[in-house]
C-alpha cells in the first residue's frame, strides 16, 4: 500500500510494504516533472493511513502526528504537532 503527499515541489511517498522497484519508478516519474521525493516507512502503524498522520497545509507547513515530528525528512518544513489523542486533527486541509 502506498500514499502520496505533495508538499510544494517535494512529494512524500508513504509505503507499508518492504522496499520494491516501484518506489524507484515512482520517484523517477516525479523527477521527470521536476519534483523531488522521499519515502516514509509506515509499516509500524497498520491502523492509521499516512494521510491521517500528516497533511500539507501550504507555506512549507506540515501538520504531523507527534510520533512522526522528529523525522529528518521534515526538517525543511515548519511543523504543527498533533498528539495521539487528537490524531484526527492531522487529517486537515487549508
């Protein structure tokens, strides 16, 4: 299973399966349109889809679950952290 989240010109690709050739294919496809990408491993969380754990709300700002906030892939973004008790709040739009 995979999910895609675009944050400006960068795409985060969330996978729940072991690495495959498809990850590279998708990254190359995005690059052909001028986008950069990185993968987020969400195999540890089988119950919460990635789009319920992270949202891009514009202006280089991500709303993320507290457990994901220390991910170095998010270092170029401003983060709004959401606690596990309010996890539904990470699934938002601007």
